């Protein structure tokens, strides 16, 4: 299933699909047939128009802020209840074997928010879920003051679906709870990733409370009128993540 998901995403990627269509359109433009040249021109124009649109602020507001807005009220620590565990999904940090310290990318806000929740006494343990997080997320949690004995690690998960299943098994094994019990967790991930993450965790026996971090789209700003129409590589990268979330939600349904 993991490999199949990667293959499907490769072909439906908002960068791959328009580029392939643009190539096909360019090839059709070289044909002698007027109909094929017309189709080729339409494909090429549509592909370039879509690439431009997903590189602009209007697209970010449409696909990104729509994902994040429902979780604005849950961003405050004081608004969240106590739980059995804080679960932070990996992907916010990176660690190369040649590097001394982990790299903090945008989604590293997840790690800081998990530590913030632990320090507020919201749960006794922090569960870190994701391949490679032992050398990336765990050191940062330690730097933030979370003791090693309060950290549990699932280092097998490769995607959000596996995050939910392996975390469930880890918590049930720890508590010795029955499969029909409902350990409560504060789920920490990026706000734009939260809808899909909650969807996957809702299929487990865990009682999930969203604890969002990294409001990437809501914090993006257009300082001038031309920012709304000029393409931006940074916006293009962000929108590729948001499109993946929408596709994941549709696939889950």
C-alpha cells in the first residue's frame, strides 16, 4: 500500500501532471493535423496556466488556508484538555549522518508545540512517530527540557496511515489496555496536515484531540498587490503540500 500510494502521488503530483501535459501538448503542436495541434495548444496553455496559478497567493488561500482555518481555535495550550499522551508526527525535522545537529524545517514547530504541551502538564509522555525521528526530533525535545524517560518513539512509520496504526499499538502495549479501550491523545502536526491525520487516527481505538502547530498558510502574507499575481517558488512548494493533503483526504473517502 505504501509503494502504491507513492506511485499514485507521483502521477497526480501538481507539478508532475501539468509538466507531462505540457510535454504532450508540445509534441501535438508539431503534428500536421489541425485538430491535434489545437488539442496540443490547449494542453500547453492549460498546463502553464495551472502552474502559474498554483504559484500564486490566491491558490495558497484557496487550498491552504481552507485546511488550516478550522483549527485556529485549538492552537492555544490552555484550550486543550489533558490526555494520556502527546503524539507528534514526524516530518518536521531532518538529520543527515554527516551533520552534527538536526535541521529544523518549517514543520519543526510541531516539536516545539509538543514540548510546550508536555511542560504545561497536558500529558505524561510524548510519542514521536516517524522513520528517522530518533536522531532528529528526540534530540530537540531533550533540548527543550523533555526528559528521555517521558519520550516514546515509533521509528517504523513511513506515512500518516502507519503513524496512526503503529502509535495505537505502542500506546496499547504500554498501558496493557484492551483493544476496545480508548487512550486519549493530543495529536500534534502541522495545521494543514491535521484533517488527513485526524481522519487516519479516527480509524483507530485512540481518542484524538487536535493540537495543531505550523500554521503555514495562515501566516503567509502578500505585502503588495503584485504578490497576488506574481508566481513565487516558495508558494509553489507550499501548495504542492496542500494539494497532497486534499488528494489524501479524497482518497481516504
